């Protein structure tokens, strides 16, 4: 069992990326990107109590480099109680529309309602704090010139990645994730998209249930309907990373909890006999990744029973203890406002896997994550 746990952990973080590299040598599909392809687009911005950033987001959207007569902007306000709706109303004469729900129903329902009120051939989904590069939409929609494409994911860049331990760690994490996204898109399809910047062909959009995470499950529905989900690295969204690990931990716990529920809602896609390489990607990148905390616990416990079986087992147990102590040191340094790279990497690794562990607990105990609170002060 000890070596099975080691193999599983190594496969998730190293073996799977190597498998993607190998597969990309023999299998790869080019997308026909139409530079002059300009379908009508509905930009849906989901917001809850975003008075601090919604004006900046609207101004950013109004100056995007896309044909203005083919771009509509809809702010989906999910029961906002601050000045969000008032600010949005100020831009009505510039064509900005408000889709407002008095009752809070969650991001997924807010998106569903906004899509019903939209008219674009392509729906672009964004968050209120995500500022787009001028050509972001143009770069996103050019991929839809290929009829096989049903969903396109843009690239997220953090503007304050050097300001906090959470920001630095998340930046490193995203570099790793972006590598996986590029390879997965090249070989088959993406497994999920970045919630702040992705687009869906309107004809393929599937309304989802309230407790389902849309930026993970919507792409899975696209794949189920035999269309591709691709990565567009030149369509860029900028936002600030979490200010601290506590905020990032809460965010990841919510995401994993909803994603696990979404995965089992789409469990048919885990069948490699039906969905081939995509199923292997889904199992490796998502299911096994979220199961790593269980592997880590099993590895640590089984290592104790093997203490007297040789120096290799004693050395590996000492390594684990030192690693987890380093994570505690990283946590302590964050508390006192210090940033030492040697410690925040194990700290972030443990935080991510702790969030996944709690995500499993919440899923298995029937707890649902539907609504969210903005973390912006």
C-alpha cells in the first residue's frame, strides 16, 4: 500500500504531465482560427455586491476592441444589496443591461437567467473583478470559426502575484496549470475553464442546477455533446490574487466541493471506453488530484508501520515530517508578514490538499456550496 500511495502521488503531479507530453507528440489537432470571424457576442458579468469594482469592469468592457454593434454587455446581479445595481443603471444609455435577481440564487442560476435574456451567438462569461485585455474577446471568438469548437477558455494573469504568500503560490500553481491546459487542449479537450474568461457557443449552452459549478460542468456538457473545449492563451484576463491563504483556502474549498459534485453528476465521462483520452485526462487531472490528500494520509500512516524495514522507509518518513513542519513554518511566517519561498511552497501544497479533503467531507455529508461572498475589501 505504501508504494501504491507513492506511485499515485507521483503520477498525479509528474507522471500525468509526462503522459501529456508523450501523447502530444503523436496526437494533436489544430484549430481553424478565423481572424475575420465576428459573431454577435453577449458578455455576461456575474456580480454580487461588487460596488468597489463594477464601474471599473464596465468601463473596461466598453472599450474592448470588438464591433460595438455586435457586443452586448449584461451584468447579472445575484441579489446585490449594495450600490452595484445603481452603478450598472448609470450605463444604461451606453447599452449596458442589468439582469437582477432580488433573491440570491448563486452564480450558476444568475448565469442561466442572463443567457435567457441575451442575444449573442457566443456567450462570454466574466467575473466583476476580471479586467480584459483590449483584444480578449476578439481572440476568444476567433476559435468558434472551427465548427468543432463549443467552448473556449482564456488565460488568467495575476497582477499582484508578488504581494503575498498566497499570490506567489497561486502564480506558481497557475504556471503549472496553464501547461496542463495547453497540452489537454492540444490532445483532446480542456476539463474545465477559468471562470473569469471563457466563451460558449450559444446553441450548445446547457442550463445547470443551482449547486453545480458552471465553469467546470458546462465544458463537460460541451464534450458530452461531442464538441471541443479549447485553450486560447492570447485572450487575457487580469485580476488580483487572494490577499492571504485563509481567503484562498476558503475559495478552493468551495470550488472543490462543487466540482466533486459536478464530476459525479457527469460520471459517464469517466468511461474511457466511450470517451477515450478525455476520460483519462478527467480521471488523472481531476479525480485523482482531488484524492491526493487521502493518498498523503495513507502514505504517512503506512510509513510508520515500515519504520523497521530499512533506511529507505526511515528516510522517507523523516522527509514527510520535515515537509509538513516546513508547511507549519510557512504558516507561521505568513502570520508575521514574512515571505520565504522555501516554506510557502509546502505551505501552499498542504493548504490545497486540505481544501480538497474538506471538499470530499462536505460532498459525502451532503453539504452544498451555492452562494459566494466577495473577498474584496
